C-alpha cells in the first residue's frame, strides 16, 4: 500500500479562511492549536497516521521570522495532507477550493 504526503498552498486565503474551506470541501472538523514550531495552526480531528494541518508559511520564533517552505514563500498559508492512500480523491475535492494549488506530492510505501 502506498501512502501520500501532499502539500497545498494558497496566495489568496488566510489561515482561518483556508481551514473553513477545507473543512467544508472534505467534511472534516478541525481543532485550533498552538505550539512553538507552528504558532497558531489547525489540525483535523483524524486518527493517526492521517494528518491534515493548515499552517502559516511564515513562522516567528522569538522575533526572528523564518519561511517553513522556502520554495513556496509566495504562499502565506500551507495545507499539509499526510498519510492518505486516496490522494487523488482528496485532491479532486480540494481543487474545488478557489486559489488552492497542489505544490508537492510524495509517495511512500507503507
């Protein structure tokens, strides 16, 4: 079985707008969280190893700003969709969100 790890991004939405759009598109609920690595972010309420996170690409660490994904620094908000077998079906639903782009897909055998 192959597991997919996708990265999406948006130039148009903020973190809250993207979280709401993803929740509606794939009918999943999110919990708002905070930690040192991501600051405020949203994580979908899913069983491991599946994970969906909406995060800011620009992180602030003790006054220093750092881009999480430098190759996509023009996307202020990122969506990580990790550990799913059915990436194509999720992509189809997520691509209905205006302004959301698939930036990278990695496949790994389970």
